[in-house]
C-alpha cells in the first residue's frame, strides 16, 4: 500500500473516531433535562453530578500525554474509547436506576476515556498535518461537531418519542463499540517516534515543560478562552434554553442542534477560510462572533433572539481551539508535546470549567452564569494582540492536493 493511501486511510479513521466521540458526548448532553428529572436534582446538584465528569476528565487529560508517549497513539485511543463507552454504559444504567452515585461513577469513567481518546487523536492529527503540510485540524474538529450534531439529532428524536435515557444511551454504546473496533486498526502511530533529543520526561512534566515556551503558553491561553465557550454550550445549553427562556425539553435540545450546526459548518469551512485569511484574523473573528452570540443569549428579552444568537455563539466557538492546535503543531522540536499541552489546556476549559457554572446558575440563573464564559472569550480576543510580538507562525498551512 502506498504512503499516500495509508495517510488517506489514517485521516479517514481519525475523522470517523472523532464523529463517534462527538455522538457519545452530545447524545447525553441532549438528555440532561430528562436526566435531571429522573434524578430529581436541582441545578446546583446537576453541577455536582457533572463534577464527576470534571474529575474524570482531569485524570484523563493529565495522563493522556504520558500514555501517548509511553504506549503510542493507537493504544491510547483504544484505551480511551473502551473506558469512554464503559462510562456511558454505566451512566445509562444509573439513569435507569435513578441512582446518583452510579451516574457520577459513569461520568467519571466517561471523562477519563474522553480525555485519553481526544488528546491521542489530536496528537496524531497534529503529527499528520505537520507531515503532509495541509490543513487538517479544523476538519478533524469538524468531524467531532458533525458527530455532536448527529448525536443531538438522535437525542432530539429520543426526547420527542419519550424513549428512556437508559435504552437510548445503551444503544449508542453498542454502535460506538462496533465502529471503534473497526476504525482503530487503521491508526499507525505517526506521532510515536519523536526525533532524538525531543523526548522529555514522561512522568508528570510533559505538559509543564511545553508551557515553559512563552509561544506555547500564549497559544494555550487563547485555546482555553475559546474552548470554554464551546464546553459551556455542550454542558448547559439545553438547560439554559429550558430554564432561561421557558422552552420545552425537546425545544431546548433542538436549539442545541442549532449550536452544533453552526460549529460544524464553520469547522468544515475552515480549510477554505485558511486559504483566504490569516490564522490570526480567523482567531480574532472567532472570538468576536462568540462574544456577540453570548452577549445576546445572556441579555436578550426575546426567546427567538436568544435562539438565533446561539448560531453566532456556535460559529465563534468553532475555529479557535483547532486553529490554536494547528499553530502549536508548527515549528521545530517535539510538536506532539506542544499539541498535547495546548490540547490539555483546551480540554480543561471544555470539560472542567462548565460544571462550576452550575453553582453560579443556582444563585443567579443559567443566563447570568454565562458571564464568566463571555469574560474568557473577551480575554482571548485581547490576547491576540500580544501574538504580534511572538513568533506564533499564524500563517496558513500550505495546501497541497491529496
């Protein structure tokens, strides 16, 4: 098999894996109103339940780079998907039993597996992008968003049909397991062989070593601010629409689909945009769109206006994180370490930040709980002006035909 054919198969496998991860993530998000009702939980209690996801995610994120370095990307992806789907199955059973402790345990396992799989796929994608000098990360994350949209559509259908959360999620677990078993065989560890002198200690210092480089730290902080805007929507948008605008559970799920649609369209258009605009310009545009969308969602008086603003929110949240990963992959040295470090910081924002918003939402309502998210988005925008003084290589990646 030719190298180009192998690379094409690897790209398709990585794309499909991110679709599976996206489906698994969004399909339970769309059922959070039903999950809350089944567990008889308040908004604050839901925040505590989701904290199990945060704890698991932190464990997965902080150990993912070590796993990739020690066991290589393919084994890290396999382990991540197995633990991820096992956690989703446990979450499903806990929802059916109305047992909060079981649901929390399921969220923890789901978070660990997601951290491992996401970081490993991103590291492998960054290595492939650098190797072939063609845009990949926006499309890769577009596949996650496509999966999230498909999962949201499935969740909407299940909500309309009043299908119990347990049977809905167990069906997703079965489908995800079958697809994962077929896809992981095509992953060949392009990130597994660092050049001599590139390998840092794999015990605890992997991420911190990368952030000693001011260039990587700036990219990581930008990724944190924009990733939080995406994570907040994934965790809270359906409930925000239900509690903040008095939409029904099914309508709240439908509006979440609008968000995922905006993210998906922007990410699949990312390669086209990179051929016409600089990466820095797209980073700034992303922050502006997300900030405007959040501002309207927080303060709009009209439910229709709030729902429409969700699309702007999604368009803005779409490109910031994958563009930051592409910027981290460029340059000499250990690109896998840089991508892993920036991805870790972004996923901390996506997975750990949003559950804390539940405490703010309990006190002030979920709409005002989005104010810290808006602040993070504005901080990321301001941060882009410091990029001029840093060699961030925020240019377009050279495009070549496949």
